[in-house]
C-alpha cells in the first residue's frame, strides 16, 4: 500500500510564488520517478513536471522557466517551486509516483492552487 500526501496549496496573487510538497508514506517500494500533474475544472489532467532517479527533469511547455521540480526518490519526496504564477495556473495539483516492478502508479489526494488576477 502506497500513499502520497501533498501540501502547500493555497491562494496567491498573479506574479507570486508558491511551493508544493509531496511525501510518500511508505518506503516499501522503489520509486522510478515522481511528478506533478494538475487539473482545472472542465479540463484534462496535464503533466506539469517530472523528475527521475538520476535527477533528469521534464516540464510542461506552459510552466517552463517558471516552475522548478526537485526531490529525492530515495527519500520518497518531491517538491514543486512555482514562480511568476498566472491565473491560468489555477488548478488542483496532484502528486504522482511510478515504481519499479509490478506496482501501480500512486496518486495523491490533490491540493488546490488558486491564483487571483
């Protein structure tokens, strides 16, 4: 059983910054990579950023240059530094983890980020 817990969501004005954090509650499985996805009302869930076990990162086009993902898969943690936030960034942000072996992906419960104009 794997559980991911997100924190750090809240209300911020456009141009501001916010940091999200995610931690896995168990070390029973070995993480391959972790990432952040987001979903706004009426929209699909889109990939925001991902980081793998050797530190390679991937970002969605809309957040490149503004968001930075960091973490340590050995410690089962990941963070997302969000800068220069825009109202379009408003969404529920979900932590995701993929594992080695025959283990399903894990998803957090989501944390709401609201960016006011």
